[in-house]
């Protein structure tokens, strides 16, 4: 009976390497989390991550230590969410054999949109009254210093 269940389970088990991505949080310092699942019968070694951009450009991030994923196991890789992610048209985890394993495109688009919203929100954040007062004080102090410098320059010219 257990052999029949094992056989049926093996029929429904996904084969090959599956990659999914997500951002761990929105905002500055977000990390792109890669979940790499080895559904095959032999180990897979992931050596680098690649970001394909416009005009056939690409950025590669070599892993400090290649990740060997045992059969029916998974590995998590976290990298900083940066401009490589925002400019990528396609991304992939590359194994030792040079094969690219790509996440679903909709996950890439969702991660990019989430990161863009975090950047836009940070730039357009409303200032507080305290920030306004500090800025106004800095401006007044700067005008006072420039005025004093101009007055001293004119004094030197007039009495010089």
C-alpha cells in the first residue's frame, strides 16, 4: 500500500527547478527573496543571479558560495532590492550547467511595482511642522550670514 501511495505522490510532484520571488517588505532596505525549489532527482547548484535589462544588457550577481540544493529541497536567497531589479525585463537563477531558471513574470512585475511605490511614497512624503521650522531657520541663518558677508565686503571697499 505504501508503494502505491509513493508512486501516486511522485506523479503529482513537480519536476525540475522552480523559482519564485517576493519582496520581504515595502520601503527602503527591501530585500528580494528568491525561493528556489529542486523538484528533480539530482542536486542542483545555483551559482549566480542574472537580471536582463533593455538593449540586451544584463547584470550578474555571483553568489559568494554557490548553493547546492538537494533533491526535493529548497533554498532561500536574499539580495538587496536595487536598480537592477527596477530595470530588469527578465531575471533568472543560473545553475552550474548554465541553465537559467526564471520566476513567473507576474512576480517580477509585482515586485517592481511594489518597490516603485515605496520610492515614490518616500519622495512625496509630506513634511512635518518641525521639518518646516528647521528648514525656515536654516534659510534665515544662511541669509543672515550672506548679508553679513556682503556688508563686510562693502565696508572694505568703502574704507579701503
